[in-house]
């Protein structure tokens, strides 16, 4: 992730120098939270002001938030399917055990 950030900020956009990326990485690693979000916040703040830092932070958070939200909406439906599947297995296995008797293992005589 750090190499991607450096490639984007230093080589492609030329917003900051390589030395600044090293400083940003050190600061981002020492702060709590994901490095990518901390780096984006710091670069946004250094580029302009608090508003740019906020926009950069939201830009880093939004894709992950949208993906997790979509998965959570899908998991509701998936949870119902999994519950039904396990109930089916419970019924099928209990019927299978009853066809062999109460216990598949016979007691020694």
C-alpha cells in the first residue's frame, strides 16, 4: 500500500517528494488507524487545509464503507438461506440415523 501511495503522490501527481513520503509514512504508522487513511489525511492537509484533508479521508473511507454495506445487505438474505440449509441437513441426518436405528454404533455384548 505504501508503494502504491508513493507511486501515485510522487511519480504520477508530483504533489510531494520522496523524502516527504517517508516522513508521512513514519507519522502514519505512529498514529492509530489504517496507514492509507492517515497518509491521505496528511497529504490532503499539506496540500491545502482541513477541508482537503477531510475530503481525502472520506475518499479513502467511502469505497470500503460502500462494499461492507452492500455485503451486509446481502448477508441478511444469505443468512436465511444458510439457516434453511442447516435445518434441511438436521432433518436429513436425523432421518438417516433413524433408518439405521437409534445409534449407528452397536453396543458390545
